[in-house]
């Protein structure tokens, strides 16, 4: 018999790195979730852009079940069929030639940054080790990845940060030009700053980054942990912007909730991570890769990618109306189904308060900093569930408006 648990137990048994909501989800179907009390919620958060196919998708359940009856784990002393199939599918669908599998976005980025350093030192000597990254970016929570991300709140208090990182303002071409040099081994960019306000890159900025990398013999790395796997209405964000990176990192929707991540690279770049230079005990796990292959197969369909764009237009229009009517959002921005609702002046600094009110009214949303509400729902969220969620957001906004008055 299962022992009952509640949110209260969290403080006793969990390391206090998180402060989760009082709601404890227990079941999900499509984009609807139920908690321990039987209350239902429309999931516009998508597990932070992870649940790209919602909850309980039959293709994922089937892939997991079939693989669970065959082989769970062998380590990287051996390869396995699901890993090989998924790697082949990813290279066939992208610019990349080779794949390294890991378990999380931080691990994929760690691999990419180590590759960049190795590439730089091997091609230009010890001085060619600098990584140029954007201020207010986010690349994970390892010491290396928080050092590359330009957010002091994630790196302060852990001793000296990793050396050789140059931070520039996002979308600032002049800053890029001033900082990329012969010492640069890589420029790393999120096509959309997800954690810091849902701010899309400008195409000219990404194009100039590509040119500067070519001029100075550096790698261009796209962190597509949040933007990859159909999130923008193209399979990957680099296709939307028309700029080819040398290295791309994926996670989140790649496993649709099962821990799975990947670093993809051209053969010219990948060759610098030879045997013994990097590794992962669980990376390329057969269970994870079987699910990843199924997820990629479902997402990489024209009807799904078109549906993302249809849902984008519908949500953008409705959210703009709600925001204007109740003076809640001053701007709704984003691409595909990664949307940011920038709060008006009277609500700035209170995104967590607004998010909690939405939850109380039965809608799960996210923050993107103190001033922005973020939505990253399933790519195939049923339109009727969108409508229910929007009605609940409307009622929440009305309540907040009365509170502000």
C-alpha cells in the first residue's frame, strides 16, 4: 500500500533548492492535470517547455512500454539500438553529423562548452579558450554553465567563476564585434532568451555571430534546449532564423518528460572530443532514446508544425485582448508556442504573484523573470483546452484588476 504524502513533507526530506507550489499534481491527460484533491488545471506551462506532446501521449507510452520489456541500461561500454536509431534520425533531420547523448540541458551544454574549449586549444593553442555568451542567458546549473550564462544570481556564492567567459548584451552586434577575436573558441547563443523575458534574437545578430565565428575560427553554438523540437513552429530554431550553427544542444522536449538530452555537432567540430575526453554513464540510455525517437517522429510532421503556428496566432490575439482589457500585459511576444506576456507598470516585479493567481484559477503558467509571464504549452494542445485556459485567465485577470484598484 502506498504511503500518503503531501506538500508538507517537502520541507522535511528535500534539499531546499526549490520552493514548489502547494499543488501536488498526480495525473495528466493531454494538457489537463489533476492534483491530489481532484482539482483540474489547464497546463500552459508544459513542464517548462518539456511536455511538447502533453501528458500520456500514446506513442510515448507505447515506446516506453516496448523498450521496458527489452533492455533498460548497458552503459556506454556498449552502444544500443535505440541510441543509434535516434542519433541517425537527428542527424538526418539537422545540419549535424554526430550526436552525444546526455540526461539534461546542463549536461548537453557542458559537453558543448568542453568541446569548444578542446577545439580552441587544439586549433589555436591555450590562448584560444574564450567563450562569448549573452548577458541574461541561461544554460544550466553546473558551475561551467552558470559561468557561461550572464546571470550573477546563479553563479555568486560558489567561489571564483570559470575564467575565459566574455558576456555581451543580447542582440548587440557592436558588442559581439568588440569581443569576438582570435582568442574566441565559441560564441554561444539562445535563439530566444527564455528565462529572462522570452526575448527573440534578431536574425541580423545571429547572422553576424555566424560571420564572426567564421572570420575568427570559432564555433557557433545554439542552445536549443528550450527552442528545439518544434517549439517555434519549425523543428529547430536555427531553421526559423536561417542561420546554421556548428553545435546545437537539445533537451526538454527531446524526451517529452523522460530525462534525455543531446549535443549535435558537425563532424569537423565533433572530432575534437575523441575517446576518453568526455562521457556519461546514463547518456544514450535505451529507454530514453526509444522515447526520444518516438517524440521526434511525432513532432517532425508538417501537420504538427503547422499547428504550432495556428495556436501561436490564436493565443497571441487572445492574450493581447486579456492584457489590454485588464491592464495586465503591456506586450505579448514570442515565436511559436514560447510566449512571453510582459506585465504592465503596475504589475512589474510581481510575476510570481500573478502566476500564483492563475494557478488558483486553474491555469499553470511560468515566470520569465520578475516582469514576464511565460507560456510554453504542448505543441498539440487541443483547441478546446486552450479556450478553457483562456477563459480562466480572463477571470484571473479580472480578479487581479479589482485587487489593483
